[in-house]
C-alpha cells in the first residue's frame, strides 16, 4: 500500500511522519491545502500512489476531482476538546466557524462542557468571508476553524485558532486507509480494464448527476479543462434531454468539440460530456507583484489584550479611518509594533490601500533604499517603515521628499524603538520628518507593564507551536503561569514567544510545567553554591539549604520542591532572592 498524506500545516506532517514510521507504513507526507493539495494528489496519482490521506476541505476537493481513494483525517472530539481547553485562556470573544462536521461537533463539545461559545456553520467557502466580517463588527477577535477559515480570518485581522488533528485521528485514518485499500484492490480487479481505457482516452470525459454535480471526470478532463470551460458545461446541463448533441465551445486556452448525451442509471438521469481539444491559443501571463521584506500576516496577537492602554489603541484603530494620515508607533523592541502595523493595514484603515510593503531601516543599505524609492510603481499601497531611527540624515532628507510627493497615494506607518525626541535634540533625526510622519502617534507598553496579557499570549504561542511540531499542549500549569508573570521580560513579547516555543518543543505533557519555561528564562539562578554554611541570618541559612538540595537533585525543580515540602513557585522565588 503506497500512500500520500497531504497535511494542511507543518505540525500535522510531522505527526503523520512519526506515526507512520512507528507503524512501519509506506507513507509519503507533503504540505498542501485546497488547490495546492489537489496538485499534489494529481501528481501522486501519476506516480502510482494507491491512496490519499488528507483533511477537511482538501480531502473533499481531491475526492471530488480525482478517482483515487481518499481517506479523511477527522477532527475528533479529543481534538476539539484540546483546542477548546487552550482557547479558554484567550482574551476577547471567540466563535467557531466551519463546515458542518466541525461546527456541529465543536458545538456539541461546548454544550457537554457547559462552555458558552457561538458556532457558525458554512455550506460553501464563499460564505465564510461574510460570516467573519459580521463577527468582527460584533466585537469577536478569535476564530476557531479549519485551515481555510483560519487564513481568511487572519486576512480580516482576526486571530485564527486551527482545529488540529491529534494522534488518535491520524491512527484512525491509517486503519481506514488499510480497509479502503483492501476493498479498492478487489474493485480494481473487476473494473481495471474499462477504467484504464477511460483514463487513457484522448477525450476529456465528465459525468454529472441530476443535481448538476460532477461525480466523475478522467485525467485529461481534470488536467486540461479550465474552470471557465467547466462553467460553460454547467450551463448545458438539463438541456436537450434524451438526445445527443454536439457543441463547439471556446475559452482562453483552446477550442473544444463537445458531445453531450443523457444516460439512465438506477432511474436517475445522468449527463456525460466528451470533449475533444481542437486548437490551443497562447496563454497570457499575469504580472508579478513584488514586495519588500518579510510581510507578516496579522494574527491578532497585539490586540488579544486585557491591558487598558492596548485596548485604547485597539479601539482607536477600529473606529478611525485616517485616510492619508501617517501613523507613528513607538515602543521598545519586541513589543509588537510590526504586528500592529500589519493589523492597521488589514483593518482597512486606509480604504484604498492594495498591498503592504515593509522597509527595515536597520537592515537596508543606502543603495537598496534609493533603488526601491525610485522604482515604486503607482497605485495605492501601505508603506511600513520599520526602525526608522537607523536612517542616516542623508536618507532622512530623501524620505522627507518622497513622503511629500507620495502622501496622497501611500499610507505610511512608522515604527521606532528609541527616544526620537532625544535624537532630534542631538541633531541625529530631522524634526521636520518626524512632524511629517506623525499625524497620529501612540506608544505600545512593554510586557512588564501588561503582565495580565501573558497567559493569553502564551496560549497563542502554544497554538502556533502545536501546529509546527504536531504537539497537543493545551495550556500552562498555574505555577508556570505565576512564574512567567514574575519575569521582567527585557525582550518583551519576542522573549515570551521564544520561552513558550522552547517549552512546547521539549514538553511531553498536555500542560507546560514550571520547569519547561523556567530554564529557558532564567538559566541557573545567580549566586548558587554547593557549599552549606550555618553562618548568617535565618533567611540566608534557609537559602543555602534550598540551593544545596536543588543541586543534589540535579537542578530538577519538581524533585527539589517535593523534597523540601514547598511548591515550585516558592522554590524559584527563594532561589532568585
């Protein structure tokens, strides 16, 4: 049995690979979603794969377009329970949006667990956008759903939480694949010859049922008949009942001679199209849009906040339409300035801005700056100038002239990590440029001033790492949460993200324990010694005893705390004193 597994995210690929190796199954795993996944499946069919394993909309699309057997990785009750447990700690309002299986399953789990969470069922992909816009206008910030829903949610400036598939769902798909393979082999023995004749035909063949749904199409049809031509065939369905008819149809790629005929199958009328390609036209090439830097899709992180200052910034962005205004964002490094710039752009603050370009002044050379400023094409765009404090005076003057000339067609967002007023006073930054670029300005507070957000942010980062590594971590232990909230966080959100990422990577349980995060943050507490002394104050003697036990237990916080009869939070606080 030769199987191709198509995973919509990296973590699922990793999980499938690990389990397949353990089960000694011949499974190749690739990353792909929807049309990308369909392309992988088409190639797999040519390469002789027997079965496709995939998930959600991708599995459904492949099943609809190809005749190769498809086994779906389900989103089980366990999977839903894990995600719902994780998202409980997310600040803001949360809704579940998905196709019938996901929406109804998640709603049932919520009802059993007495979790109050809205659930929205979609029938087709086109419905998702309108639902998300409605939820956003009603104050929702978090969306739980499948890969398609999450991508659209993030594009709309909402925080997307993917319903991931765990070990149980993958193993079930393996067992189902084995059953399907056995059944399919028996069918192939009976129908292999006529099937091969149809698949290898020089005609494109497609079959539609009475509901105008395509129930079969051969390889040539799938590979060469364009969506435009398929729409033309849809218009012919239901016409000329009981007769054969020949049509000449054309699209941008070719002319087709089309034979249409009706057949009866179990008292149901079906329509068969046979298409012969007559000529090929030249295909027009679409233009390519090039942007600068690492354009980050907003994931809502900056605004999943209980902090009053951040909420005020969020409210301002939601309620304002600052067309042609320049926005200046101050804040220490790692406070989320790039996320907020992306959010402003995604929120359509500048209604006619078509795409986002990021210039990182810390990384770009003078030559690169001058080159890109000279050849930026026309058209509305958001220009994010990151780390502007690193620009030389010469380039500041160039930028001043550029902004003056392009303020009507560009929406400028600026970020700065240093005290710009001090730089103005020392002559390192042009006051005129600062005034030009700061129609609106605000300061993002450092993480040490918004510790009420740490747990929510940690949940977001846990979700990201679950997707990357195929983990099923659902949250923080109370001791770990308290330990994180005691930190000073000089690296702000970036440091928190690194801490959580490492904790998830090395964690073996469903919750991050204090030891999973403490070693990444702290390393060995300062002043630790293995020598026990009974001199000094009572507090000093106590600390010496604690440090000695800690070293004897191999710096294992859990064992040390158990031996001393204290909890791990108290242990680490005393080690740091």
